[in-house]
């Protein structure tokens, strides 16, 4: 990743932080995006710099087209180009289908899917001029097999898979690859709030018998962003300990 310029959305913590830190290590350059936690985003930037990279921190709501444009513009103005986009920003507003509020549906679809669309559309412009680029969407196994109590989240993540495949076909002629990573049960702040019963149920469905870590996901993203994956596009790689086979 030395010299490569990355934008990682939702990079203030968890999976996003692990991805940004790995892409920025040893000479990488990263725009660390956040929406609500500036202090945490600055901590991510410090981790990148401690690992030998460069980082800038930029607040933006990726579900707003103007914010998405500004993120890409800032990265290009600062670093001269964008080599890698990781669409990681996401939220959850869980609830049963019959009780789900309209705003909970809208908020999740807007952030998780609309945001990925806006960022992909915007970053495609400089990447097409470069005739090179890597776009990696962080979806979820929930978007593959569905999850009760998450019709909004599962729908958004399934939509990201469709976005990945269609974008891959459109952008391949300009040497831009588009792939997705589908994490399973990963230990983050989002999963720490789940009760013991839910955790035990999730672990029972994982053949490897343990939750994943943000670093497990980041390693796969780094591979897809590297030259080693230059002939891979339109694919979804599950990082789930065997939950989906």
C-alpha cells in the first residue's frame, strides 16, 4: 500500500478503523471519514501515522451527495489522486418487520446503500481518468442469507452486493475493480451490546467456533486493494468463520 491513496468511510472505530490503519501502514495515505465521533477519527489517524502512513480526517454524511463529492475532492486536492475506496460507513436500526418505523428503514438504507452509491459514483470520475482503481464495499452475511429483526439492514447489505456486481461490469474497461467483503459475527462495539443469549446463538452457527475480529476483515480488504487481486472483480468474499457455505 506504499504511496496508495485510500478513502475509508466510517473509519472512526471497529472494522473501519482496522481497515484504515492497515491501508495506511508503511507509507499509505488515508482520508479517514467520520460522521459523529471526531475524537475517535483522530485516534484512527494517529494509529495510521504511528504505523508509518499519512492521514487526514474529514467529517461527512455519505448519504448526502454533496458530502460524498467533498470527500473525494478533498482526497484529490490533498494527495493528488484516489486509488482505493472502501465503503464501510453503516448503521443498524434493528426491529421486527411489523413494528419497524419508516425512519428506521430510511436511515439504514440511506447510510448503508445510498451512501455507497454516492461515493462510488463520485470516485469513479478520478479513477476513470487514472484508468486504475479499487472499490471495496463492506456488506454483510445478513445481505446474503437475511436476518430476522434486520429487514432494513439485510436489504441494504443485499443492495450493496447488487451495486458491487453492476459497478464492476461498468468500470472494468477502465481497469477499476469492484468487490465486496461480507463479514459475519465480528467483535466490535456494535456486537458488544448484544446479550449473552444472542452471542451464544451466533457462535453456535460458526464452524470455526469464535467471532471474527476487525483485523480479520481488514486483511481481506487489503488483499482486494492490492495488485495481487488485480484480476478479481465483481466478487463477494465472506469473512465469517464458515457461517455461510
